[in-house]
C-alpha cells in the first residue's frame, strides 16, 4: 500500500455531499507548486484530489476555504478511465 502526504492550497470552497445512505463526504482539490521550473523557466503545479468522509468531511466544509493551506496524509489511489 502506498501512503502519501500532500501540502498545497485549496482550489475551491469545500462542497459537502452525501452518499445514498446519508453519510457525508467531500472532494478537496489542492494545488501544489513544485520547487523547480521546467526548461523554459515556467512554474510547475500539481493538482491533487482528496476524498474525505464522515466527520472529517463536515469539519473541512465548516473550516476550509478556497486558498487556505492544507496538508493531507492518506492512502494513494490512482483511477484509470477506459477509453
């Protein structure tokens, strides 16, 4: 299992959603600038999506806002879309 810690700025306000069973969740998206630039001197930014569930999702919706600095730690999962 792969663990990841990501630090960055929240790209938009948190929207609290609910599963069909009523359990809350939220998708957070953070932007993190890399420490180096590409060959042309441009800054490189990574965008990371984070899913939080339950009481943590409710706390994020209550206190996190667009532009705030966030640190997230958890399991890393990749999603592949079939073409």
